[in-house]
């Protein structure tokens, strides 16, 4: 020390060294000893140990939490003095970045004496968090800062802890209509695909195809009629379930078809309806061919060889054509009309069929004394 002052040096400080110390300064004035006492307190700071509490502790590499369901976890700043200020964050990097990380909502705070040493303080804070899909792969973090009475940071190196999270969800419903048609005429197999989101993806034995009264799992076959392929992974969290219809009958189209899927985070399976249509091959049809004969000016010519009685050359006789038939019909009509006219004229005594009358003189019947009156007699 110097005149009027004193210095206290401590090494290998422990909690046992903290407490009040007195510094006494003595000055001799005029043969008298003048004492001055200075009291000061030594506080020993012990860094806290930061750790998680709750379900998050049981997760090894990643903590799997359900999408859109609020979760609670705790952070502990144990065994330190002064009491730590515990903070919770959500961020993309493993280390705490107060400028970029999101601060989590504090649900509760508890301050207790450390069970091993009452001079130390245990701080427990609970945080609530509702994850979305965008939070998958991020980190939950806790840090513990210790300040002195002047508000200054005691330890430059702030202890922190982090845990990567995976946001999971069961297979999601899909309102898309699923249908496929089997063509009986070609007989070619047809595929039907059902896509759904799930994280993590179900295993093959967690997906069931309901085919009427029968069921098969992904990767199985049914009587060579249906083939359920192993699940395929699409982009992001999409899962593809594919079924091949190798053959089917018209009766199969009336059955009920569904796909069910679940993973270990499902409360119950999700069902996806689909339809199978049977396109029957066309029925055989009888084609009736109607032949229409149209009369044309074409004349079929037949050559007849006559016996040469005279010196004329060979004669060609023409077959009856359309105009000849028309002429014959007209002639027949004329004959019929003429006959009708003759009958009518005869009945009406017209023209040449009119009656002719001649007078015949009769002599009196002298023998009998009768006189006969002359009467005209009509002669036909």
C-alpha cells in the first residue's frame, strides 16, 4: 500500500474468499497514532452452467416437434452467482446471434438456491414456441448472462446451448380427385398415382391400398391384378404412392377404392379416395350393305345370229332400257283409259253406241176382228 491506502491481494479465489474486509490505515501525528478504517466487500462470481430441460433433453441429434402445435421447453442457468439472465432464441445458425435470431416468449421464471451450495443460484425459465414448416432445420438456443451491480457483464464468454429441430407432420389430406381408366380393347396396364405431404414419410407398411374387400401394402401384389409399388420420395416433403392395374373387369369398376397413410406422428390414418373406370371394348357390329341400282343410259347389247334366209346382215337386238319401260307403261295406261272410255260411251249410248229406231207396219188381225195399232219398234 501507500500512505493513506492499503491493497488486498487474493489468489486462487473460491467462494470462501468472499465477504467483508477491513483495511486499517494508521498515521502518527504529534506522537499520536491516528487510525482510519476502510471497509470493503469482496464478491466472488461463479459462472453458470446452461442446459435445456423438458422433452427437448431426450432428443439426441434433433428434436422432432409437430407443426402448428405449441411446445414448451425450459432453459436452466444453474450453479452460478450472481444470478444469470437466461434468454431463449430461434435462429438458423447454431450459435446465438442476437441481431438475427428471434427472441422466444418467456412463459415462467423460477429462481432457487442451488441444492449443493446455497450461495449459488439456479435460474429456470420456460419458453413457448409454435413451429411452422419454415422452422424445420433451425436451432432453439439458450444463453445465460451474468451482470454485476453496475450492470456490467461479468464474463465476456457467455455460456449457451442449442438444439436443432425438425418440424414433423402426419400425412396431409389431399382434395385432388384421383382416377384412372382401364381399356379392355388394348388391355394395357394403367397406373394411378396419389401424392401427399408427410414429414417424415411413412414406411411401406404404413401405407395400405384398399381394393374392394382386399388390401395390400406398398410393395405387394394382388393376384397379378394389382401391383402396389414401394413409396417414392418427391421434392420437399411430397410422397408418391403408385398402383398399377394390370387387368380388371367391368364388375371391378363398381368397387370402393382407397389409400390410407400414416406415420408415427399420426393420431389416425388419412384416407384418399380414388376411382377405377372400365372402358369396355366396342361390341362387334353387323354392317348392312345396301346396293342401289340406278338406271343409266348404258345399254347392254346382246348379239343374235339369225339364220340367213335373206341377204341382210346380222341384227343386234337391244335390251329394254329405261325409256322403253316408260313407253310400255304409258301404252298400258292408254289402253286402260281407252277401255274405260268405251265402256262409258256404250253405257251412255254415245257416239257410235247411240240407239237406232225403225218403224214396222203391222196389219190388222182380221180373223179375230181386232185391229192392231201401229207401234214403233225400236231395233237395236
